[in-house]
C-alpha cells in the first residue's frame, strides 16, 4: 500500500486535513460550489490545526507556546504575510466572505480555555466557551455558505451551541480520560453526580440513574437549542444554508443515537458511520431541511 502523497500546495494541504478528520463537516462541504468549498475547507483546517494543539500536545506549556505562535500567525497573515499552509489557503477568501482576524483569534481563545480550565461552574461559563469554539465558527461558516438576513447570524450561533453540546455529550468519556469535565459543576450537583464517578469512566461505577438523568437534561437542552436555531433561520437563507442543516441533521441523529444507547458514553465513543453521514447529507440536500 502506497503512503499518502504529501500535499504540495496550501489548497491540497487543507483538503487533506479536512478529509482525514472524518468530521461530519466534511460531508456537508461536498455539496458546496468550488469557491465556497475552498473557503470553508481552509477555515475548517485552521480550526483543526488549533484544536489539535490542545488535544495532541500533552505538555500544557508547549501547547500554550503553540497557541501563542498561532496568534502571531493570524495577525501576520491578515497583515499580508501568512506562513502556515492553512492560513495561506484561507487568506484569498477572507475579503469575499468577511472572515476577520477576530474570528480566528476567538477560536484560539476558546482552545486557550481548554488549557486554562478543566471544569465549568455553571452553564453561563460553558456557554462562553461554546461561543468561542462553535458559535464563532458557525458565524463564519454561515457567511461562507451565503446569508442575507441578519438573524441568520443568530441561527448560526444557536446551532453552533447545540452542536457543541452534542459533542460534549458524546465525548464525556474521552474528555474524562484527559481529566476534563465539561458538564457544569452546578448541574452535577443538581443531579448528585460526583466528578470522580465520571473520571473513573468504567461500567458500572460511572453509570447510575443519577448519571442518566443528568445526561437526559443535557440532551433535552441540546434538542431545544436545535429547534430554536431552526426557527431563527430566515426563509431567504434556507437554500444557501443547506450545508449547515446537513451538519445539524448529522449531529442531531448522533444525539438520538446516544439517547437510544441510554447515554453509555463513559466507556465508549458512540458515532455514525461515514456512509450514514453521507446519506443524511444527501437526504438533507434533496429535502432542503
């Protein structure tokens, strides 16, 4: 079997980064016209690069240094001197789709929060984190997809929050392995779930009626946010925003799968197959919702 070919251009680099991620986002990108697909692929690759700093670098000091480098890289790129292939691929699209340095810096700030704290006292604090790592990303994505109505920005932020909460529900076990718990401390207390039960990540110790009730509370909130987001999407932007709706339908299907598995997320990572993700994206494209 031949080794993958090393990317020779920034565009090939970001395409490979997006394809290798296996993310639900990638399947939505396939349905975009080439200029918009190139822009969202480059922005997504940037987000992945920054996120990987936190997920793949074990030394917090090294990770902080890398994030500081990315801040300088963003400022340099928007001053006309990109160095990293992801930024080189992104910069030609920034003017067309109103992608600004503040958007990129917000994503870095969100990843910095992952280094600085492993707990969130309440949902308000968690929302701040979700705004940076998902809401801002949703805003940029909706601009790339094409929007005319001002409230489509609100839709994008609300949808980003719903999807990030779905990620948090799915990744409770993976995050616990890294010593992180994104479920708000006040809600753990509300349902009498102890942090050490989650951090053990083992059946049956981590699972209980209390844990299930806590997770159902999280899922119900995410579902409510999906519904709220859809209600904010203006009719004139519905066609353009189909890629976002594809991602939403993939994520919501995942959420329902987790519910069907009774929130068994501590010892396993529940996911959808690539074929199923592609089918959901295609179905959304046909139906328009």
